[in-house]
């Protein structure tokens, strides 16, 4: 995931947290896919609406959204925007 996001966005900052342990026993966790939080700051996001930013992240992750990721919390921002 990290490599895909770095390749797509050349971020100034990126943090990925695996929250899967917090969802043990959850129906979506039974198939082995994980729950993650992503905080990413990139100039690519400047001028983009929040929904467009999320769509760009989903697109960058491609097949991982169906093979490895069950849930993804995204905080995508342009450099200088409040974290």
C-alpha cells in the first residue's frame, strides 16, 4: 500500500495505520482483508474536492481494495492544510 501511494502521489507526508486488530470478529475481517487508516499530504490534492481525493486514493490502490483492504479511512490533504 505504501509503495503504491508514494508512486501515485509523491507525498510530503504519509502515515498508514493497520487498525485490523480493532475489528477482530467483525464480519468484514473474516475474509482476511484489513482495516487501515491513511493520512497523506501531497501537492496532487491541491484544488481537489474531498471526494475526488478519496477517489484518487482508491484508484491508486487498485486491486488492493478488493484483495487486501476491507475498510479504509482516508485523510488526504494538500501540504499546509491542517492535519
